[in-house]
């Protein structure tokens, strides 16, 4: 799954049917493959929008609301750096 997502993110023009077949052979259903594809595509889309508009994260907000925005096992500092907990 991660190889598929990485390839879709970095080299979408290289995607071939065998990439989907490999996911099926690994046990993913067509519905799960669609989810993987859509989540990967959405993150690429959202990041390109933010980067293209020069949007930056509000690290002060993140520091004040870490429970909702920080991945489990990580903690954002007000300068934007991340430290493992």
C-alpha cells in the first residue's frame, strides 16, 4: 500500500494496472483500493493548494490544541518543530 501511495504521489504518470493488481494480491478489496487512491490524491491536492497559495500552518494554534491536531506520539512546539513524546 505504501509503495502504491508513494508512486501515485511522486510519479502518477507511471501508474499501471499492475499497481492495482498488486494491492488486490496483497488482500485489499476494490473498495479499500479506492480509499487508498482517494486519500493519497486528496493529500496531494490539499498540499498543492496550500503550497501554491503560500499557506502556512498556525503553530501557535496547533500548540494550544495538540489533542486534536497532533499525531499520536508527537508534539508540536510553537516554532513548528516536532518532538516525540
